[in-house]
C-alpha cells in the first residue's frame, strides 16, 4: 500500500487545535499527485495528453483527532476504475505513527480534456499504469451511472 508521511504544521490546525478538515483534503491531493509522479504520471505526461483530474466528491470519515507534533501517514489505493479510465475512485486512510487509523476518505473523480473541457478516457499507456495500481479488496469497475448513485443534483436559486 502506498503511503506518504506528513508533518502537521501550525497552518494545518484549526481553532480546536486539531488537524483542520481542509488539511485532510490537501494531504490526500498531495498523496495522489506524489503517487502519480512516482509512477510516471507527472505533469509532463498530463500536459502531453492535455489531461486534468477533477474531483466529483470526497467523503470523509473522522474517527479520532490528529494533533501537531507527530507525523501522520496517508495511504492510497485504487477503489474503482471505468473501462476507459474516464472515472476513478481512490481510498485514502490516515494513520498515526503507531498505525492507528484515525480517518478515511473515498474520493471519486474523472479526467477532463483541458481544451474541450469535457470528460475523457485515458490514453492506453496511462490506463495501463492506472490499472496496475494496488487495488482495494472491494475494487469495482465504475460506470457513468455510478457517478450519479448518490442522486445529488444542482438546485438553482
């Protein structure tokens, strides 16, 4: 399982003196980008294929507080991938240095063509890299319908 270690900085703490909720999102994003870069999917590759990742949702579950002064680890596993690579799901878990899981997040997203500003599948060579990532035990092949499962729609004023 891929993990990235973080030091909780003063700027990562909220008024309750624990890790602020938006820092969790920052740590996960940093973990995903570091993982992709270490697996040959750096900015150069994304620019070459005119791809950008977009987040559809990030469902966080907090089990225990995290405080400054002790490093934390954030894991990353592939929880789902569509047949063309357009949609993906990641599972992130947060651990203290003793290995205790203090938070978890399921993240779903997709890839957009940065010129067209539309969702797009992955080129074969990038899809092959994604498909080789470590998968969760409950890994699933994602469909477009899965992106609408939660039935959340915009509601204009």
